[in-house]
C-alpha cells in the first residue's frame, strides 16, 4: 500500500488541491528549514496573501528538523521515532471547513483507508474544547477521549497571531510491548504513539494575550508518514520499516558486519542521515561552514563517525544512494535527476573527514581517559578547529559516557579565534513590516508585472510608501520611498537577476527608480523623487533603463551553463547566480578548479552560440511537459503546475522567470573574467558581455599599452622574459652573498618536532624561517640577528603547540625589546646586543618546556 499516494488521493476526492512539497529552504526569515507541512501556507493563514481560489489543499511535505529552533538531530539513533528528515502528510482548510469535517476526514482515512483497528485508537482534545469532544463522541467511546491543557493541546504560530486548540490521534502499540512507568496516555513512553495532529485555528492572540475569535477559522493537520508506515507493517520502530530497513541491510553488506543490539544505533543514524543529506544536496544546499551548509556538514560527519565505529575507513555513503532512490525516488524525482551530483558531493565531503578522523579520535580517546567530571573545552575546540569535529559530534560521543563538554571554555576559544563567524543565516525581509504589506494587499491586491513585453508603460500609482514602508499619500521632492504601480514594467530582483532601475516621468521629470524588490508578492520600486512631488493615483510613464544589458547577461548565463555541461559533464549544476547590467556571476557544482584549457573551451563555446544568432523562445508549459522537453530546473526553486520555459533552440532549455534577449547575437561578445572556488565542491565563473565586454576589452588594451611603455618594448612577452632573467640573476647574487656570510644553523629534534634556535650573523631571517617551515612537517624556529646596536628576532611555528607570538613576547624583553605576531609567525626588535646569547638560551628552554 502506497500510504503517501493513498492519502493525497483521498483528500483530492474531498475537494482538496494536491500541492507539491515546498523546498527544504523556506522563504521565511524565521526558519532555517521547512519543518512542518503548514510552512508553505503560513502567509495564507496569517492573511498576508489572499486565499487561493480553492480554499482546500493537501500535501506530503518533506521536513528537516536538524538546526535552528527545531532540532531533533541529537535524538536520532537513540529513539524509535526521531528523524532529521521526515515526511508530513497534511490537509488544510483556509477558512472553509472546520472541526466537524476535519475530524470526519481523519477518522475515515484512519479507519477505512488505513483500516487501523478502532480499539487501538485514542484521542486527545484541549480541556476547554467541548465542541471537539462532542464531535469525537460520534466516532469513538468518550472514555478514550482525553482532555489535556495548553502544554499538550494548544497550538500557536508565535507569541501573537493565529492559534487554537488541537486534537491528537494516538495508536496503542500494546502493553505486551511497552509496559514501563511512562506507558500511559500522556506519558513519555512509546506505548501510545501520536500519529495525527489536527490544529483548529480559531483565534488570533493579541499582544496583551487576549484570544480574539477569527472570522474564518482554519484547519492545519499533520500525520507522520514514517510512523504510519511502521504501524501498518507491524513493527515497533520506524527503522524496522520498509522506509529504512533496506538501507540498513545495505550498510550491513558494505560493512560485512551484521547490526547487533550494541551497535544498531550507528546503522540507524547512517540510514537516517543518508536521507537528510541526499535530499538537502538535491535541493541545492551544499557543504560549508555556516548556516544550512554547516548543518548539512554536521549531519554528514555524524554519519561518517558512526560508520567509523562499525569499521568503515573510506567513503561509503554514496554506495547507499541507489537503495534510497529505490525507496523514495518514485515520488521525489530530484533524487534521480541529481543522483550523480549527490554521490560526488557525499564522497568529497566524506573523504575530507576521513583524512582527519583517525587523529581526532585518538585525541578524543586520550582526553577521555583523563576526564573525570567534564571534558576539556580546549580539546573540544581543537577537535573542531583542527580535525573538523563539530561540537555536537563531540557531545554525541560523550553522551554514552554521561559526560559533558566544558562549554564556557569552548566558547571562549571560539570567540577569540576570529570573532566567530557571522550569524549563520539571514532572512530576507523585515517581519515588522508584514502588517503593512498585508494592508496593501487587502486594499489593492497583487500588482501585475508587464515587463516581459514592455520597457515603458503608462501606469497608475496605487500606493506610495516612505522609507519605513508606511503608506503615505505624497512623496515630496528630494525624498526617498517606495512606489506600487498598478501595472509595472520594472522587474523585481529574483532568480539571480537584479531589480530594474529607471524613471517615472510625465510632462516633467518626476523621479529616479533606484531598485525594484518583491515583498510578499508585491512588486515595489524604490524611488528618489526629483523636482516635483509624487502623488497617489497619479498616472506616469514608467521607463526601464537597464533592461537590455541585464537581459544580455541573463541569456549569456543560460548559454554558459550549457557550455559548462558540454565541457565538464552533465553532473554540473547551478548553485547560484547573479545577473546585472555590467556582469554575470555563475556558481556551479564541480569538485576542482577548471584548467585554462577548459575555461577557454567554455568561453569559445558560448561565443560560438552567440555568433550563430539563435532565436530565443519563451513559453508557458505544464511542468511535466517542460521536464520532458529537457528543461533545466534551478535547485531549491518551487514551481507550480505551469512553468515559464526559456529556450535557445536545443542549445539551452531552462525554467526561468527572468528577462532575455530575442536572439543570441544580441549578446555581442562574451569573456570569462575569473574562475574561482566558492566552497567545497562549488566553483564560480564571473564574466561580461555586451557593453560591459566592450569596456573590458578597452581596459585590457589600455593596460597593455601601459605595460609596453613601462618595459620599453612593444613585444610584451619578450620584454617580460628579459626582466625575469635580470631578476633571477640579481637573486642569485643576493643568495651567494647570504650563503657566504650566514653562520651555520644548528638544530635538534624532540619527538617528531624539529627545534631550531640560532644566532644568524647575516641573511634574511624571514626567508630562512619560511625555508625551514617548507622543509619540515613539525617545526619551532626562533632566529636572532645583531646588527650595529639593534637586535632582530624572527620566530615561526608549524604544527606544534608553541605559538610564535607568545614565544617572541617571552624572549624579546631579554634584549630590551618587544614584539609579537600570529601563532605561526612573529617578529620583534631589541636594543641590547650583549644579551643575544642569553636570549638564545632562554628561547631554547621555552621551546622544550612548551612542546
């Protein structure tokens, strides 16, 4: 039985529209990940956007709870029900049906479609919700309807806003399996398993805490697919169901080791984390050090650590992906479409961690043996900073030992390192203005974009807003604010394309459009009013001035992606982009830097596509037809049933809402300006075309002429070669002098670390230190040099506990000086040349004591 399909078809038969799962990265500044089925309908529930034509919807929503306020990561592997990624089945009513129908639908699906035995079902309601209680008595004996208070049966979106009582349906798994002290209705045991929650949104809570009845109450429900599958299959643990069991069996095969009672948790963690990492990668989230990318890295490294515990010593996760696709690929095509990319990214990240995990585990076990009450925050930080162990991974390893990390010390070191990384993630938009935008939508509706066919348009000013987004009737001259046109030719920033600029004009110049953005579906343009006031209801000519050059760069981006796939392979996928009037920036997945030859080939291919003069074609197509046509979708984007497809013959076919040239010849010429790395597995190309390409070539020609003048040679290559030969000869002369005048440097070894402390008569101390660091894997070096009446000290450290800056601070005062620097390099000066030998002895003693 396909429960997912059965559920969606059931509610479709009840008049609901089936809505696709929204991306795991929500368009919501308050959330790190989509964590519930109602997230994509939040603006409808709050009234920020109008109700859809059909006020009934149903979905199977992919959710992640592994970061931010909603985090189940630490429980995975220890419980039967927690997952980092799960599927939430839901049905929603936006001011249409309410408790009576919601309860009837839930009961029918559970008892008829799922055929769960009624004697196994229990229901909870809010203690004051007599209405829900009375409705439930039509279906189930009142003795199995339990009333609970706000903690268990009242739901709220936040401290204010929509809220209401809820009703939960529980399945009794039997006292023969669960008979502990917490195995009762309302207890924390596993006997009574919650499978469905019906939220009755009937109030709006004001700032003073008062509950005000909503004029159109709504329904938000959620049923956990993983739990229901386990119940239907007669297993007591989600990981024993067909959703996870094949993955665990595949792990056993790869590890050549059967799961046991002692190590089953590791198998379950890997199976769970495979799902989360694969789906996150399939939707464009990449491994990194901040925000969502860092959460992805944490999940993967936790899986690798558990793989290490059961014997894996090299990447293995990618070998599990086909099994996951067999289970979930039929419903989530992104897993199939991005299979090669997911495998590549998993393997690269695993390989990075496996290179350091042995050393990290050795350090961890060594410190663990010396730990009595609390694990060293300094070692936890070193595990993080040097060996890539996220803090929660260290905490997870300590959990079985009932130990905690010295968090205060860890935080102190983290903050001191480099003021910590910036805030992990930032939302877009100011939540404090939601009410203002809601009022605009209620008054005027969503304004229409007409810019695909027009760069000028006679528009009416529906609304004016000041810089704080408060509506005003007039914007006075020389002021700045925002304008909402009834029909606007200005494109709002989205899909990597920057917002349009331009002007509003009538018989005299009125104002400059500086930017265009989208707020809750409203297309608003930022305006600097010029020489006359701007008034509401005024009719103006809206003129876009930067469209043509932006369109060139956006179309060139499409051609670039096609060229990259031709040169580097189909696994290349877009990971971000930016298009404005002067440049394009395209981020794409690829594991290493492109060679010069590859860059040249890509550039030549794009210019060939341009010179062919390929006509562009834009059409609205059903999404399945667009996919069949081969249209490329952007990772993480949510598409409706109808999509806009931009094609340049069969060279480039993409889903895209941006503006484009009518013919590739309009682009002019194309130059790659730079290729660089963005993060692990992601590269970036920056390029120019059109007018920007002309300016670029002019700059190159001007620079070339300046070089010719400087080297006094029209043959630039020949002139540079001649200069390099002269520099080479001069360097040889300097090195000869240094080798003749420098005293020999003595050294000694402690363990596997080389210590060099010496007085050098002549030579470049910094170069000597650099050469020694390049020649040794573990090194602590401090050199002194006396010249005239001054002393120069240079210190360096590589892969040792000695910090060069601290070392030099301890030694410099001996020669009457001071200085400092980084942990790996430092320098200082002194005035007492008679104490150089004393300083040398002290430096050697310090090194031996601090290694």
